[in-house]
């Protein structure tokens, strides 16, 4: 089993050509009429061409970190299954993890693009995501993306002939559908939305399987004319670390954290700093009130943002707070979550799912738009999390939890409804089962289209 993450080095390619992965071509066959001669001059038997290893491509888009984390979790699941001797997963399987934005004819930074919708433009993003594209006018799939923007990926698929493609982002899924149409290959395409709702731009009618987080998401897909047999409720995929059990006291001792306090972890480390501006401001304003929360200890994880971490430490020292610890990047995040009593976080799909799998209740901090709004609604409607938008609400909620710790246990019980730590493995299993039984040529998913919009039924959920 071999997992690779392909990165395109544009310096190795002409600048006016689309970037594409360089795949070594097999050596040309020897002329059978001429015997091969070894270095020693003796006759040598010609070697048979090396057989292709079965390949699965797992694709994401670098728009935030969640899609990439989900893709890596699925790739890790394939590796784990292959090493364990799973009957459906070949031991020599190769998994290639790709960022679809690396293959575009026009290069743009997905993270910076996502940051455009973090200020006053956030309601516009919400409108686009939730209303316009998730009503009854829906996208079915087609070759348009692949023809115009991603011919390099289509050529990659033509050369590598994957057994399956798993996609954790809509752009990746649409490009995979187009590549399959253009190359006339037959491999399943598995769509894995990484939030608790599905956008209207997923290629609904040309995907072999949707692996979704909940029954509520399945209820969204059915009016979009996705057949029941192409919907599987797996949960959102997380890394193997979130399936493990941890010695909570040992983890706290390792990090120098108290055993006898309610441990509250605030996840303020940001791959994209701009969406965290309001989140961090609310945390900063909360610090002066922590003197009154004697039985709580707050851990703020700042990630790789050294400037933010240093500013926080100076503020904590100035306020004389003994119940606050500032940590930089944490390698063993699953262990830290498991050792915590409560997590304060944004409402990203991967983050909240990791909390669910780590069995830690959440306070979701900040106004939410687009898919994050759906995540908040899903979790709070089940009683699996609390949601606050201001510093005052956050302080009041912490005081309530400090006085009523049983409320954390209630969130844990309610969160078990959504908790699916085996999601990545289940997705890998389902993918290999599909790959073992190719679709027939008459299957509607194999119909070639350039552009396909269609009219769905009345949505199951209307906002």
C-alpha cells in the first residue's frame, strides 16, 4: 500500500501548458527476435512489463483545511484496511491524494478566495449557498468544467486509469465526472460532503454514491432525484486518531495541565486567519472574566500563528491569570480533545465532527453563514452543542456550565446520535465494493453531457 500526495511543480512545465503530474512511462518492449544481453554478456530473459497497481484517487480542494483533512482521513483508511488484510481492499493498492486546484488551467488561491466571504460579504455567500443553488434548480453534472479549466486532470485520469475517485469538494467531484465522461473509462465516483448539508452544485445525477453525515442530509438528496441505493449514511470522515482511547490524566500531565479542573480548550489556531478575527476578539474579551471561574482552566490553541500566541501570553500575564494556558501547534489534537471537558470552536464541519468523535461537548462561537449555519442548526437542534455569538453570551454559558457540569454530559449523550468514528473506513469499504462491480453502459450515471441542469422536487428542508 502506497499513499502519495501529488503537488504540481510548475517550474518543470512550460508556463503556457496546463500543469499535470509526471507519470513515468513503462519501458518500451524489447524486440522478441533479438535476445537481451546482460552486462556479463550472457543471454538474459526479457522481463515482463510490471503490472499496474490498483489506484484510488482521493481529491479535495484547498479551500480551508476541512476538505483536505477529510481526504487525508479517507486515504489513511484505505491504508489501514490494506494493511489489515481486508478482503475488499487490495494489499498493493495505491492511493493518490490530489488538490484539484493544482490542476486548473488558471491558478488561483482557494484559501484567499474563501476569505473574500468573511466580512460584509458573508450574507452574500449564505444566499448563494443556501437559497439559490439548494432549491429546485439543481446541477446534474457535465464535462464543461473539465473541458475549459481542467484538461490536465482529464489527461492524468486517461494515463493512470483509476479504480475509483473519492471527492470531498464539489469542484473535485464535478471535474472527476467530466474526466470520466471524456476518457470513457468506467470507475465509480464517490462524493463525500464535509458539512451537515449538501450544496446544490454537487453532480447529483452522475455520482455513484453520496456518503453523508446524517439522515437529514439524505432527506435533502432524495428530492434532488438521487436514488436511494446511491445514498449511504457514513458520517464525516476523521483520522484514525479520533477512534482511539486515551489516558486523560496522562495527557494532561504531559501538557502541564491540571487534573482537578474543568478543562476548556479553545481552538483558535487558524489555517485561514481572517475568518477567525471575530472568534479571537471574543476570546480576548473573555479573559478578564476568567478570574471568577475558579474551577475551570482555559487552554487556547493558537496553531502556527506565533504573533497571536505571543500577544495572548502577554495579555494573560498582565491580567495575572493562573487558569489560562496558551499552546502553539498541537500535534496530538485528538488526545487533547479527549482529555478536555469542553471545546470552544467555530462551526466548521470537520472541527465539530472531530469533537463528536473525541466525545467532547462544544460551544460554537460566532455568527455562522452558509454551510456553517447548517452545522450550527443541526448540532443545537439535537442538543449536541451550544451556540453563542458575543463575549457576554460566552461568559454566561461558561458560568452556567461551571455551575451545572451535568449539562456537558447531556451534550455528550445527544451528540452520540451523530457520532460515527468509523466514517472513513466505511467510505473506503463502500468505494472498493463499487469498484468491484462496474456499472453497465446503460447506467444513467455514465451518460455523457456537456452541461446538465434539472428541476428537482420540493426540498425536504426549507429555510
